[in-house]
C-alpha cells in the first residue's frame, strides 16, 4: 500500500543519490497566469526527470540476490534513463525495452548509462508483455514505470520537498501519464497539508485518465497522438488509478498547441528547458484551466529531455501566439 | 571605492527586490569538464540577468530628489532591462538608449517594464556621449552599465551568495564585458576566501580586456564582431580595470564556436537557457581553458535573454560537435 510513511522512507533512502531540485518562481509567469506559481524543477533532476526518484527507490530496495541478477524496464524514455542510471549507481545490469520511435537523445542517454536497449513496435507490440518476456527469460526483476508502490513512493518524494519548502499551497498541479507521479505526489502533499487540492493534467488527445475518472473505471484508449511523448500510455495503472480517484480534485486537459506555448514561455521567459510532457502542468496554470479561487499553486515540471531536432521544430514563434499576446 | 563592505550593504539593500538565484550542479557537465562546477544561475534572475542587482542598488541609493527626476542608461540589452525594471520598482522615470540592432526581445522587454527607448547607431554614435546628452537635456541621473562603484557593488552580491553557499572554491569564473561583474564578484569572493582565483573570460574577438591586461593599460578595440552581444564594449572601464588588474589571475578567451557549443550543452544537458554572453564562463570550464589543478569552480551564468530567432539559428547540432563527441 502507498502510505506517507513509505514516501518518507523512500526520501531517506534516495536523498544522497538524487538532487533536491530548486523551487523556482517567475514574476512574468505569475503575471501572465494571474496566480503565484512555484515550479518544482524536476527537469533539473539527474537524468533530466523525476523518474530517477522512483527507480532509485526500487533498486535500493532489491535484495542482494535480485540486484545480482539485474533489472528490466519498458519505457518511452525518461523511465528508461532513470532505471539505467539507477542500475549503474547500484552496480546492477539493466535491460531496457524502448519503442523504436523513441527520441534519439533518450535512446543515446539510456545506452550512455550502460544499459542494454531492445526495441519494440509501439503500434504492434504490447510493451509490458514484451518486457515481461525478457525479464522472465533472463531472470531479471521488472521495474514498472508506475504501477508499483515503491516506484510511486519514490516519485512522491518531489512533492515532499516541495511542501517542505512551501507548506501553504492551495493546489498542486502536475502532468499525468500512467499516474505514478500523481499517486506519490498527491499522497505526500496531503500528508503535509490535507487542504492541498491535487490536479493531474493530461494532453487532450491522451485523456485516458480523464475518461477513466469520469467513468469511475479504467478506460483503455488507442495509442494517443500527442506531442507529450511521456503521456502515450493507453490507460491509467491498476494500482495508481484508485489512488488518483481518491486524491484528484478533477482531471484537467490541455491541447498540444497550449503545451507548446507553455514550453516556449518556460524557455524564453523562465529560461528553463522543459519537455512537452513536463510543460503540461504549467500550461494548465497559464491558460486558465484551474478554478479561479486557487492562488498559490505548486507546479511539478516533470522533465526536460528534448531532442535538438524536436526543439527546433517547436521554436518558431508565431506572431499570434496566445502567450505572446498576453505579455506586455 | 569598491570595498567588501559596500557589497554587503548592497546585498542588504537589494535582497528583497532580487531573487537569490539557485546554485545548480550537473553530473554530465562535471564529467565532461573534468572538474566540479557550481553554476550561479543569474539567467534565472529577475529580468533574466545579474544586471538587476547593480541597477537596483544604484536606484535605491538615489536621493528622493534624484528619483523624482528620473534616470537614463545606455545598453545593448540586459542593463537596459535592469534599469527599466528597477525604475518601475522605485517609481522612477527611465529613458534607455539602445543600439538600433539590439535583440528584438530585449527592446520589447525594456519597453514592457515601462521605460522610454531611444536608439543610437552602434557603428557611428558614441553611446556614452549620446546617453549623457539625453541625461543632461532632461536632468536625468545616468546609470552607467559598469563604471560606477554602486553598480559594481550590486553585481558583486551574486558572488557573495555563491561563496556563502560554497565557501571552498579553487576558482571563480565569469564573463567579462566592461568589467562591472568581475570587479564586484572578485572583490566579494576574495573577502570571503582570499585564496579563490578569479578569472574573467571574453570572446576571442572581443578581447579588449585581455589586451589591456597584457599591456598593463586600457586598450580600445574597434567594435568587435562576436555572438556574445553583452561583450561588444570596446574597452574595459576606467574604474573597473584597476580592480581587474588587482584581482584577476589571468584573462581567458574562448571562440564563438565554443561559446555556442557550451550554450547547447547547458541547454540540452543542463536544461538551462543561457545567452551566448552568459555561456562564456561555462565554455572556459568545459573546454580546458582553466589551469589543471583547479578542481572546484564557481561559474557565473550571467544571463539568459535569447531571441527565439537567434536560438533557432544556434540549435542545429552538427554531428562533429566537440561537446557531443565528448559525451557518451
């Protein structure tokens, strides 16, 4: 079970292995958003995303015998790098199953940490079954990207730090893919301050969690087309979803266009490189998706891994940018 | 005179108006540089650069009568925005002389803070005489970009914070334009730890300070062509240069190509948007310009104001990048 205690234990376990990322405020963002926003900058985390927190917690919790055999993981990117880095730090073998169309930089970084990469076809293969097959054949421990209490507890540590720095928040907003970050972070936040309203945010076209939340049961959608490549999962997790149902105020969505505008705002005004998935929470805060009476908001910037080619495509600022026109 | 006391007073005066910027470390940067580097991230400062520190200190030190009349400044960009913002914060009128080819975003931001902008021709006009003319005609107080002890003291506060966070540094490295940042920061650093070796860094083609340092007197060069637009001054300051002569271990230079590679490294690996001028110190640390026995280095990232158009031009990563080939 995921408890605040499990998250505090995770924090003690991993804190010498991860950065305590800075909390950054921007006057121009606050002005444009009409609220006071505190960014928890997990794009400045090791391996460029919060994922190292969960991976590190999981790997440090393995038995010596398990660690000797090694681990396997499936991921479109950041989880892959995180497991690869955590494996290197603990002297463990890692085999990572990645979609063949994953960003070039993420594949290179995963290999750079010393992991073995095997590819699956995102349209055809069931990535979980694919990875399970490898794990079973080679006696590896599977490190799930979200549906695992130790992984969720690790991810939750970023909210623990955020609430330690700023306990009085009206809301906590963050991207939601499979729901591991939300499960951990909302549990941690509510343990510190029960009044914090927690909002997972999805890309509009990848709204498996929104649909599931409305329906009251997990809904599976076709492989979603969105620029937010960390949100291409087709359903919320079996273990994360009940926690989300309990802790989420509502599930918000933003269009890919607004995600890109938020990414540009964070880059040019706040000087932070944020990947599309990582900018989804900021987009919700910037473009009026939150209830009006929410004034002090923690926004988790989940990651910053963007290919140069992808960024180059996103840069050209059109003169009719919603964001630009809001600025003086 | 510039004293450590003047810098401490400046810090007390301005600290509620500026961010205490985060100190950021990057494992991949350290690995590539072969040293332990602490980035003082003034690109995350208000108005996107350290310049607000000096401008704020100067404006808060004006008499009420001076503040009523208003201020004038000349600047290729960041100083302009800083004076404009400081004037807004203190309820003062600001008139800013900018070169007609200054980055579009910097002009817009300066106006956005409520300042009046007047243009001069960088190739033809003497910008200082131009600004002095305006100041005299309209009874404004001129806020020099560097040759002023209150401005230098303000800039020095960023090193005071850096050394408070990490007192045991072998060296402090930073970009050097007119020398205001170097004068203030080296004075502050040596007051905390006299053993810190201080290195100003210039773009190779804008090496007025290097030439002056070698010659032992101020040298004036033709308008220098460099991508580092904050370094296009033609000579070090009359007041900053003697301080630099006393405090500088050596003056380092880096080519525009290495500046761009460092900028890309900071962007894609460290997730920080840094302007070319701001990346010059990082370039020196990354590409072997520092003495080998220097292990713990503070690097001041001076600013992050880059036009989207400029960034788009700098992005295309060539496969033979020096930086990329150094990375696993």
